[in-house]
C-alpha cells in the first residue's frame, strides 16, 4: 500500500504527523506520497521516516525533500518536457542542488504560475495539459464541457513561457 496525503482536495482532510506515523506502522505500507499544509510537519515526516520507506515528494519541494531523504517527486512539468524531469532528477541525485534550483526557477515555477491561471479560468488541469500538448505538435482534442477552453491571450502567454524555458518543439 502507498499512503497518500491529499489535503488540498475539497475536504481539506490532512492526516497530519501523528496519524501519518500510525498509518506507517501498518505492515503492508510500502511507500508514502507526501504533502502537508504545514511545512514543519512536511519536513518532520521526511526526517523521521525517510530511512524506513520510500517517500515521494508531492509538495513541490524537490530540493529540500531530496536533502531530507525523499526518493522521488511528483510534478506536472515533465509531462510537457520529459527531459526537464530527467535533468532535475539527475541534479538531485548528484547533489547539485544549485543546478536543481536553477532548473526549478527556469521552468517549474513559471509552469505552475500558468497552470494555476489556466485552472482558475477553466476549472480543470486538463485544459492546460491539452494546450501544451497542442503547442508541442501533439493535439489531443478539445476540452470536455463544462470546462471552457483557454483564451487565446492565455494560450499565447503559456507558449511564450515554454519558449523562454527552452522547451523543444514548441509550435
């Protein structure tokens, strides 16, 4: 089993440190996909449990989580640019944390700025992903109602962000 703390859903049900610690005592738990609304609890779980089982960073704190023992991370930007994810992971594994931060500043941070703008407009993550795939020459069809397609101006801002980051193949 993988324990997954998804506190940002509509329920805002955060397991917190104590409940997470109790769940990790279950024999069949093999990993933790971890995020927390409190950075101190996020870091404490990594510090206290990373030696016991694999922890997947789901907090967008790739550098800190790696330094504290996380074994992987979850992030949307590699969907648009797989090489980015590989470069970031390589920098983390080589403990080149300054290089990792440079990659994050170059692509991950701007990516999520537009991700959340698109989400606020359309009510869906899919519209952002579909727009990017189309810009990369991989059209996968229009978004499903009731969410609405992204406006041309926002799509152009996203395209500019991809070009600024150096994402290859942007149309």
